[in-house]
C-alpha cells in the first residue's frame, strides 16, 4: 500500500519539527507495544536521533529514554538519518531493506558511528508482529480477534512493487 505522498509531504513541510517529533514518538511508542524492538530499545538509552526529511527541510529530534522514544529539544543529536520522505517511509514501513537504501545513497547516516550501528541493527531486526501488538494493547482475547481482522484486511490490500 502506498501512502498519498503529496498531502503527507504538505503536512511535513508546513508543520513545525516539534509537532512531528511529538506525533511520531507517540505513534512509534504505540506501535512498539508487544514488539521485540521495544525490549531492545534500551541499547539506545540516552541517545538523540535526528530524522532529516531532506525534501521537506524538516529535522525533528528524538531521544530514547527508559525504553521509550520522546520528543527532544531541537539542537544537538548523536546520530542523524536523512533522506527524502518517500525513502524514509520505505525504511519505516520495511517496504525496502535498510542496507539497500543506504548503499543506493537514498539515505544518509551521520554522527556517532556506534549509535548509528545500533540504530541500523535495530532497523534490520524490525519485524512487526501483529498478534503480539494486538495482545499487548487489547489483551489476549480481544487481541486475537483484532489480529485476525488486521490480517484479513491487509491480505486484501493491493501489493505494490518497490524499487
């Protein structure tokens, strides 16, 4: 499923970085419930990560603290991942392999090498588990039902080719 980029790009360009950081950190924390990545996030504790959307001139900064992603004050960062909105969405949605995006120079990584490597390894290991997420959010019984509905809906979505 492809997101409609023009309306999304408009929002990214017009809303300030603190808004993006707050909204994305809340979304990420919600989606990480029940996921393996949430248990590994402590590897990045205290680190500040900048996500630079190069075609929208936006660069919100996030901080990892106590197993959660938080909006950080603008300014210094430990590692900065940058790219066009479309490529960052491909990375976040796992539509494309992180290594492919980096080696094709569609994404850049700057800053502390150790933090960048930790972040890259977490992204490589990212595998969203719908059942675990639904169970963590709704409990076992409702979670089982919701995961079944989600799988049925996603199975009916048209597949897109990337690359």
